């Protein structure tokens, strides 16, 4: 999830993820509700992963990136399916990272991974709490690499973020999290 400065941050992360990533990626980027979005097209041209705008009731496919359409909130309705609801015209942030993360925490539990990138405000803070409390993992972008540090800082302030990382290290951390190396026992 991201807000101010988020497009560049998303491009940086996505271009460094492998084409065979064994997880779906869901993107929440704050945007005006009545303006058509080219976000999926822009991101798709810069990453080895296919990027599409989410559709209500869509099943998740590993190695696919889904963006949230304007004027909608993205939700997890089951461990493998997303849903969309209208966001309305009034704040809070649209689309809401907190709504996605809370529903992801409830449906995916320890398998959930949240990444809070650059942005204004506190969206993602409650969602980070939900992810961590349900056994999932939360990463946040560090201050020096953030255009706007408010969103990552809000998540970090919960004390529940598992790693605070420079933008350049986030893709590798996602990959390591989704493709853990087998441990070898010593004798």
C-alpha cells in the first residue's frame, strides 16, 4: 500500500520481484475516486509479473498483481478471492489499506504479508495491527527512502512491524518471505 510517492516505490518493488513469485500481490494506492486509472497498465510495463485491475469476486493467482480500481475498496472475502465495495466520496483514504489488511488478516492469518510504503496519513496502521495480531508479517519502508514517511511511520509506531527496510531491499524481503530457504539441521 502506498500514497504520496507511491508510484515510484511500487515500480521499484515490482520490477525486482521474480516472475515465478509464489504469491499474489494486491496493491492499494490512494487515488481520486472518479478519475480513470492507468495504474495497472503503467505497472504492467515495468515488471515481469502480470498486472491487472481487480474485479469483484476474482480468484487470486500466484505471480499476479492486482490493483484497486478507482472509487472502490479492495477486500479479501476468502483466502483466495477478492471483493470490491464502493468507497464513496468522503475521507478516509480511498482505497483504504486498513480495510484490505483487516480482511486479509482475518482470511489469511499467518500467511498474510503487508508492506507499507511511502505516503501521507496513517492508513495502514490499523491494518498492520490486524495482520500482526493474526500471525502475519508486516514490513515498512524506512524514512530515508520514503518520499513521505507518515504511512510507514504510523505502522512502525504500533511496535508490530517485523522489519523496517530501505526501498531497495523490499523486493528481496518479499521474495525471501514467500520462498523461505529450507533449514538444515546440524549434527
